C-alpha cells in the first residue's frame, strides 16, 4: 500500500499530505544537523557505560532498603559521567520533574534563605512548591523567600535587574531552560552559561539550579558543563528514552547531590537506601536510547513549526530558529483551535486513539488544561503529546514522538483537524 493511502486511512487529505512532503523536503539540512548531535550524544552515553563497566549483573532487582545495590550505583555513575558532574541521584522514588525540583530546592535552601529566578515566573506546578501560589508545605511556609526578575521585552536577560536583585540572602538561583506554559524563548545551554557566569560574578558561591526538563541531549553540552551546580529533570521526558516508567534525576556537585539524597530519603541515610524494584533494565536502556529518541522529537518540533507557520499560526520557536528543547508552542487563537489540534494528536496515538481530549482541572494549575497523550507511560512527554492551559494566547505545546515518523503523523493529523474545522486553509 502506498504511503498516501495509509495516511488517508488515518483521515489525512491528499492535499495536506503533499504540503507536508513539500515542507519536509526543505528540512534536509536541519535534520542532518540534528542527527549529528544525536550521534555525538550517543557516543557520550556509550562511552560512559563502557567506562563504568556496566554488566548484565547490574540489572538485578532489589527490594526493601535496597542496600548494596550495585546496579543503582552504576546508573548514577553513568549519569554523572554523561553530565560531567561530580555526582548524580537517579531514582524511581522521584515521581516526576516537579518532585525532583522540589527535592533539589528544599535540600539546598534553609529558613531565611532567598530563592531567585532571573528568568521570570517559573512553570505552573513549581509556583506552589515555592509558595508564589500558597500551598501547604511550600518553601514559603518554611521561611524561604522568593524574588524574580522578569525577562526583557525581547526575551533577553535583564542583567542590571538581576544584579540589583542578588543580595546577602540570595542562596540559590533557579533557571528554567524550557519555556513551560509561556511563549518566551527557551534558553540554549550557552545562554544559560553566560547567565550563570554573571550571577556568580555578582555573588561568588551562590548556587545555581537548572530545570533541565525537555532539554537533555538537544545539544552536545548540558548545564553542568557551563557551571550549574545542579541540573534536574524527569525520566519520563528525554533521558528516559520512552522506556523509563517513572523517575527523576539530579546531577551536580557532590555537596548539592548529597543534600538532595538526604532530603529524598532521610538524614543519615542518603543514597544508601532506595530499592530499584526491577526497573534498572528500563532505566539503563532508556538512557542509551535517549539521544536518538530526543532527535526524533526534535525533528517533529522543527517540522511542526514549519508546517503551522505556513498555515498562518505563530510558532515559538519560529520555523528558522535554533532549538534548545523539544517543545514547540503553536498559538491557535482560540479554545476551539486548541481542542482541534489536540484531537488530531490523540487520533494519531497508539494508545487511546479513540478518546477525545477535553479541558479539565489539573492539580498544580490555575487554569483548565487540555492534554492529548495516548502514551505507553502515563504522562510521558517524550512520547507524542500536546497540552496547554485554556487561556490567551491559546497556545498548545507539542512535544515528543518516540520515532520521527510517529511525530510526523501526529502533526499532520493535528493540522487536518484545524482544516476540517475551518480554522485555517491550505
């Protein structure tokens, strides 16, 4: 059966298929560059596994306390090598990216300290962790204050504002690499490095944490290569390679990671406890696949921006911009547009393709959120997914695709739903 006939079975028109092929033909050089980054990162992971002398014996399951878990220790050694960090904490006991960030923040901030965000308002779920929106057990409840410096109108760093905000109480600076539910630019690792250098020149010894979610393996360097004391992320995003069923990581200085381990388990126990529960094969193999899987998701993001800009929608990043994460924001101008886009993504899913996404309340968000995600791992945003809060500018955030071909199909079907609703024209 010809490719077009298979797409037609999914509901795609021949006209849109042709438009997609024309867009794709112009992306050959972009895709080649993405493959080169993936190859460099694949070798980095391979060498780390070889240097750590990973063996089949390291896949053994542990339960209970998890004492003397050599496989768990080997996994953390490999993460530390890949991130060029002194230490790493990689655990299935970390339930999500927000949990990993919470552990990192609460472990390295004490009552009376101040947390500074020099990149504006953090992602929605972190706002309750900090106490920007009041919540039980927030950092604010424990006497940690918060200050932020908004980005300049052009999306750049307000260096003078940051200099003025750093004071004797500033203990930790948090930098969110990805845009989150905002239409600001995501930051490259090199931009983050420049910001870290500036902050540390203003206050030597200040700690810097980078929320690295959605950014791992997009570049050949990570935030810990440019001065971050901690890089933090989720295993059901890029570094899990689509195989990790749960988990998070914190890579950085030994001092910071040790404190994180004590906060995750208990003072005095730290990294010595935490059974792997038989998940190590998936965590190792997912990390091994992560550079290639991330490249597939990145190709999807580039294809989406080029296709949807051609259909008249504003995209962030724009079609020609360099990438620093896998997220593609598309401003759809209405709630109806968001629902149409998400229904197209859902229809391309291998799981729950028959479901219809509708907006609903979600914990940690102050607006209703629509989510399309027919994923093998619940909430896995390295798999094909799209979501966004129902509020102006009605942007949906597309990400993932374990394979580039699957990402392509989802993007085309999302466009088809918009065409079918009369929300755009070819």
